[in-house]
C-alpha cells in the first residue's frame, strides 16, 4: 500500500508545473570537511538540494566524504543570475578514513553563510564559511582516526559551479 501512495505522490509531483522550473548545477570545489569534491545541486525557486562526494590522499590511504546539502538563497540580486547570491547552507557529511589499520567514520553537521559570484550566465563560484559540529564517530580500531574536527571548528569552502 505504501508503494502505491508513493507512486501517486510522485505522479502528482511530477505533473506539477514547478518541476519544469528545476535548475541544475554541477559543482566542483575544495573545502573543510568536504575535501576536493564534486557534486550536483537541484534548485527550485530559492531552495537548492545537493549531493557531493570528495576525496583526498592521506598519510595512511584515502579520506573520502559524502555530503547531503540544503541551501537557501535569501538575499541580494545579480545581473547575471536570477538566483539570489547570498545563501545559508546546512549539510550533513560523512568522512571516511580507509587505512591499513582500520576504517573510521566521522559524522558532522555543518552550517555556512556564503555568497555566489557569477562570472557569466552559466558559470560562477561561491565562497562560504561556518561552524562544524561533530555528531558522532566510529572506528573498527580505537585510536585509528585522523585528527577530527571538534565542536565549533570552522568549515570553509569554495566551489566553481556550472548551470547545466
């Protein structure tokens, strides 16, 4: 029964006029804790939802991140974009450290304020900064984790985005 309800909701949502107003961005960036990352964002009016993956080599292997992002473009105007340039960003990230000794995970909640700067109608970049809050961590071996962000650490990011 729940699958029928889900399909009905998707059918109604899919036929709604707002679906045609969805804009997409490819995002390539660097930041803390996102690492070197690539992502996809979907925008409906002043809200963006995104998903990103990141990677960086570490002394013992690779650090990878997965992030789920929520943006609210709330203020300002731009000559090159209909999107408001000032935004708030809330995202959840999972940082994974795969090393020969153990597999470690760090879960964080990140709050950011930022600004988008358009270079053209299709390309721009953004800068943001804000606190990182550690939610939890896990390890297959105690003490195997790299130095994690602690409550109140500062996160930052810069992203090149391309409207697709």
